[in-house]
C-alpha cells in the first residue's frame, strides 16, 4: 500500500460493517479469490458477490474466500447491479469488478468523500491511473471518445463514465431509476446521478491489465455502439440543445453547399433547397431551446420536491 493510501486510511474513522463490498462476477474463477481476500485484509468482511451463472468455479471460490454469494436471477451486469441494490441495506456501498484489475487498498480514496459528506457518489477514474497495457489501443481510444462525447453532451468534467469501481450512499442509489441490463448500466448510473443533481466526483484509481485467464466480457464494437447510442438518447433529458442541435450541423452544411451551387450555377432550385435546409436547421434548434426550458423547469420542480421531502424527514425525526 502506498503512503498516500495509508494517509487516507488513517484519516477515516468509521464502522467497516456499514460498508458493503458488492462484486458482480461472471467466470472470474482465477481472480475473485484475490479480490475478496484483499478487501478482508483491509478489514471489510461484508462482501456480496452476485454471480451471473458462471460456467466455472467462481461461486465455489468466492464462498470459500468468505463472501456471501447470490446467483443472479437474470442476465447482464446491469441486472446484477439492480438486483444487488435491492438487497443491500448497508449505509455505504462500494462496487468493484471481480477481475482483479483494481486495488482493494484504494477503497479509502473512494469512500473518503462519501463518509465526509462531500459526495453522494464517487467514481474511480481508471484512465488517469492506468498502467501499461491495462487497455488495448482500441479500448483506450473507444473509452476516450465516449467520455469526450459525454462531456460535451452533459457539460460534465468526468473522464471515465464506464468505471466499475464506485462508492456511494444507499440513499443515493435509492434515488436512481436504473433499468438497463447490460454494460450501458454504468452510463445510465452516471446520467441518473447528474439528472438527480447528486454530488458526483471522480478520483484517480490504479488500473491493471486483467489476467490472461480472465476473459473480457465487453465487446468493443457492439457495446461501444450501445453506450454511444445511450449517451445520445439520455442527452435528450439533460441537454436537449445538444440532442436536437447535433442535427442542425449537417442541415446547415447542406444549406451552405446548396447556396454555393445556386450561386455558381444560377439554378433557383438549389437556392430553394438552401433556404429549406436552413429553415429546417433553425426549427431543430428552436425545438432544442424549447425543450431545454422545459427541462430546466422540470429540474427545479424535482429539486424543490427533494428539498421539501428532506425538510419533512428532518421535522419527523425531531418528534
């Protein structure tokens, strides 16, 4: 453990039984034992493993290592997370992948802001702390591109929305409306935090290459397409100007090209096309602005309702 991790550990005073370590797994026989034992070395024994019907000995190895093992009722990482969140009653939850690519000793780095009340949700930035060959060139490029699109669409400063190493309060999870059953779940989780205006921060975490015996479940093309599509669809509810405005760019380009042809060929049909494309671009942008106003009003209403509910809870606790 680094001196930095030691400092973080020594600054925290809390009951570790209040923290549930949640590990979604699928065919992690060669890595899961080490992950569980590393957390036990740190003093965390409340460990829940949700197994997605592994074909190897993942369940047996996890149980022997001292974790509580539950067989997933459905398929996909998202469904495993939704199932686990409905079962966990601990004050704090730390989620980590079961492939041994992240360090249990860095749990304090994620828990610190949550325990101090500075954040509702903390995400571990793997890209910032990646080691050599932790990502393949294709995966690294895809991750950076999706995060770049996400930052533009959601006006955020997040650099690893797909991280599986996270810490959050049980109350923050209860506020979220999670529905996705595949690898899009991390994107949905992040979007829901932003939509509910939770305090979401990012901290760098070390990320190692997975062992050769542990196969990746992420399909770069198929899952990359799903995640990129999800980012665009979710932006409709958070940043409608981006959602609608992105279509105005090709329309304005078509208007410019048509206007250029009209100028050089003196063909009135191209001039009409230019005007039509320009009008369509303006209408799309107007739709974005109108939707953005409605979204802002909706957020204010939700914020007021949330504040009113907290006030009622505080008044109830006083009696």
